[in-house]
């Protein structure tokens, strides 16, 4: 990742639990507890130690009031602060269950709620710790508790088999909800981080494109005054032939004008940011995407052929930043793992454009072949193979970014492994490397070459 933005990983989740949101959830939970206690006492005639119960409920109420009035609305909790809050809720609910029938209380299952919420907000290690605490406490209140009584003093009892079944159901529920919620939250955060990376990559590509346009425009506009300087300097050289000292200065002006012009032309190779430079032939776009990887010791071949019976010439397509960046990532991946050669082929009909990228490397690992395009899928193509790319993080972000950006242009991607001779390549080479197959509806990318390029800019002298 770009050091400007820092490293993006799926574990980068700290201080993002909002205290006010968590407090509102706790208010709802406390209201449910009070409602259940009042209904049990008034409607069903159940008796419990009202004073101690009120003390436990009051402790939860005080903690909620402190959170509302002592901290700002925008306060966000660190993982330690959030875990302590969830631990307090589990302990408070356990004390309440101890005073109101323990495991025989049908509301004992509510002990799963803090664990489920914690699993969505905290890391796996913290979630496991809270789950173990909840299981230990629910086991404790299943063994010792204050039984509920009716008005006549009769104890509300449950047969042992139901007590055990109730305990087992709660323990299984805690484990299942913790695992399920944590996995869903982890995948959601992984996708969010990866989408952020894709957004930053596209933004960077757009900025580079815009910068290249500014440089090219500058080179174009400065061309006329530099030509004037060169012309005048050349005339001075001729007129000062009898004064060698001044003639040398005039020659130096000519040389430096030529040098400035060369520098500006080299800086402006990306093209001017106008309508003309937002379109290019298919081969030019492919070569632009592959340019950073052409001198890395691997041969990159470009093969362009229309489909059979297709009379359409090589299409003129849009030079979209997401298209170039996505293709560049795929070509980079092929070059990284190729033994010596990479092939980029393109064929088209009047309706579709197909680009395929081959390499003669080891191919995609079967373990990750079905998951390519998802972020954070593991290291490299095969975890059992040594790293071939120094500094490669291997989280799958590059392929995810490429897939996401190219799908925005209308592409359909397929990741495969070659198996045998490839008859569409010169010499029918036998390959077992990776193959990325991309297909577009041609109208999504093609530009009508007869379309107007826009109004010419007026240059004032």
C-alpha cells in the first residue's frame, strides 16, 4: 500500500465503537429487564428479593447515566473500554439471574446478547474471552441461585433434564452467535477496507492522469515561445559571426532552447488532457498499462487480432484510469509469477472485446482459485511455495482492486489455469500458468472515431 495512506489490513479496527450508540442499546436492554421484572411480580405473582434486584438494576442505570452525561456524544471506545463495558453488562445480568431463579429464568438466554454485540465490534481474541466468561457465569448460576417463589411460598422448580437442556442451549447459543457474528463482521470490515484501497488506487491513478495532462499542456503551450527563442538565437549566431565571444553565447541559447523543448516533450509523453487524449487505440492502452513492467526481466508479448469474419478495425477505446490501473495490476501479477514470458492477447467482434493475459508460471493455487478477487485471501498463489516477490503482502488486495475497477468498466473476469498447448499463441506453447480472461460489451469501451473532439482552444500571442 501507499505509505501516504498507511497499511490497510482487516485487523485495523480500534476506537470505532461509538459510546452513544452502545448506550442506547443498553437503555433498551435495561428497559426490557425492568419490564420483565414488573410483569413477573405484578401479573404472575412471582416473588424475589426486591431490594437486591433493585440495587443490581440501579447499578446498570447509573452506568448508563454516567455514559450519557460524562462523555461527549462523539466519544468512541477503545477495544479495552468496549470489552469492559460488555463485561459489566454480562456480570450485571448474571447477578440479576442469580437473584431471580438462575437458569430456570427463561430470560437467561439474554446473556447471549452482549456476546453477540461484542463479536461484531471487537477482535476475535477479545470475543473469545467474553464468551468464556459468559459460559462460566451461566454455568455458575445454573448450579447456585435464589429460586423464584409464588405468593403462597411455592418454589418454581424445573426438572433436572430441562435445567441441563436450558444450560446446554444457552452455551451453544453463545458459541454459535459469537462465531457467526464475528465472521460476518470480519468479512464486512475486510470488504470495507478493500473497497477503500480500491478507491485510493483509482484516486491515485486519476491524479496521475490529470498531472500528465497538465504537463503535456504546458509542453504544448511553451513550444511556440521556445521555437521563437531558437529562431532569434540562430539569427544572432549568423549576425555575430565576426564576434566569436557573443556568437558562442548565442549558440548556447540555441542549445538550451533545444534542451528545454526536449525535456518538455519527454514530460508530456502521457498526452494533453483533452478529448483527443482520452481516447486511444486498443494496443496503445494495453501497452500503456503494461509499460511499468516491460523492463523487469520478463518478455511481454502483445497479440491483437479481430475475430474471424470480423471486418471491424482495431477499436478506439476510452483511456479510463480504472481500465488502465486494473489491467496494470493483472499484468503485474502475471509478470511477478511468470518464468520468462507473458502474453497479452486481444480479439474483438462488432459487439464484444476479449482480452486474455497468459503467463508461463506455476499458475494459481487450487486452494485459492475459487476465491481470487476477494480481499485478504492469503499469501501468494500457494502458501506452500516460497515467496517470489520481496515485500509482497499477499492479501489479495491487488487482484481485488483490479477486479473491482474493471467490473466498473463493464468487464466480466474469469481466473483460470492453462493446461496444455495454447493454440491461439504463436508456436502453440505448452503452458500451465495463470490465465485471466476479460470480456466487455464493446460499446461500453469503444469510441466512435468520427465523433467530434471538441472545440479547439484559442491561443493568444
